C-alpha cells in the first residue's frame, strides 16, 4: 500500500489510449482532503488534461467507507483564530484558495471525469463530486454539508449547487446539515447515476472500453439496469415541508420553525436537533450566501466563498466549533453569540467584507486564457 496521499495510475483504454485513475489515499481519516492532496490532484489533473493519451479520468477514495469525508479541518484549526485573537498565519487562506481552484477546475474539466462517490461524501468531498462531468453514487453513499456543526458554512461551491437545488431544499440542507442518500443526490442535481458499489470494477472497465463521445449514453444504459436497487429517498418526500419551513426573509423565523418541529418524522427531527446544536451565526451566513449566489457565475461564487472562508478563520466560530467536535471532543462549543436570537446583522455581515490587501486572490478565476 502506497503512503502517498493520492495514488495515481493508468490503465489501458479504447483505441490504444489510457484511463487515468486518481485515488484519495487517507483511509484512516475517511480520505479527508489535505493541502498535499489538493496540490497533487491539481497537478495530475492538469497533466492528464493536456495528455492526448488520456481518454478519461476516474476519481475515487481508498477503502469502502468514504470517498471523502471533508476537508482536513483539524489542520485548518491550527491556522485559525479563537474569539478575540488574530490569525497566526495565512495557512487557511492558502488552503481555501487552492481547494477552490481545484473545485473550479473540476467544474470546467475538458475530458470525461468520473467521480465514484461511494460511502461518505461530505464537505470538501461534495466539492470534488458535485462539479464533475459524471457523478456516480451507490447504495452506501451518505452525503451532507454539515458545516453548521463547526461554525463554518457550505463552501467548496456549496453556494452554487445548493442555491440551484429544488425549491428551498438547498437552504434547508445548508442550515441543518441533514444527511441524504444516492436517490436524494440525483433528485437534488448533485449526482447523475446510481450504480451498486459491487459494480465498480465492471463500471471502470466499461469506461475504459468506451469512446469519450459515447460515454454518457453507455454509462446511462449500464445504470438503468440497477434502477430498482436504488434506496428510497428522503428529500423529495419532504420538499413541501422544507419549502414551508424555509419560506420568507426572516432567518430567525426560519430557524425557529425548523427547530420547533414536533412531529415523529425521524429525518426532520434529526435535522432540527443538528441545527439546534449548531453555530448561531451559520444559518445567517447560509441564507445570505445563497441569496448572493442566485444568478452569480461560478467564479464569482468561489470568490465570495474565499472571502467568507478567510473571515471564518478570523472570527472565532470555526476555531471553537472544531475544538469542541474534533480537538477536545467535549461537544460543548461556547459560541459567541451564544444563541440564534442574539445574532445581529454585524455578526454575519463582516463575513462578506474583504479580508485581503490588494486584489482578491481568485481575481483570475474564470478569465479567458
């Protein structure tokens, strides 16, 4: 077993070409995305995109448990500031900038890029999956944008894909961190095809032997054989309820409606409990980021998210959230403000103020070559 954080290989493909395979190789951490992994992926994807021998690219995670459980927030914790502190360095800015450049590249990749999104796909893993041209999910897929629990916000392009989800589902998922499965992911527009996990090798072989211009059709026909095996979804069945709970422009009222759920639906109850324990500022951030993302270009979305990400590292919520969940593991974050009703406009508006001296680090994103 290689100790490299990302493993790359090529396999024979049709007409003497090659299939490039990239494997996130941090199984013990559920393939959490480190800066080293980001840089290795970016470099290899660049190389394969320019290599005429590479017909298509396949991206997966090591092991059966996870494609990618998110970014390496423990490492980011060291470079972030607690309440009242100043940032110790620029490591969070460097991480977020390079992660968002990678995500943007995946959205615009010029060759067939297949992401095998089996197992846990959360946070940074969603950024890798959602922008890919061909997104495969399985019966083990478990997805979420759970940033409410760590004082962050749904980044990695979350502004873009959540704001384009049906009705108010994107807002609901963004502020509750609710989990969803393969069928839900397809309904939301976050995935393309359902294929059982046991079919991975067969699917890889099919990708290798198919012409790039017929790949979509071939894979769709393959996936159609397993339509009856897909799990029952949750999101579509709750669409009307989510729309009703998230209606209006008053974020506190939306929060109170969701938290106040008194029914016996397990999915809605779990979502309400997660929100109730979450960072009080995050729902206000999510509401505003999705509003700004409506009609915005993908490049502008990533620029806004980088501004928000650096400010999250500066203003204490993220540091406290990660401390409580993953460092001290006391699960007792001491948020400031401490409650949803205490949040004032200035508490979330500062996240949209530029923290940069000079031009934005992602100014060039989306510029013509």
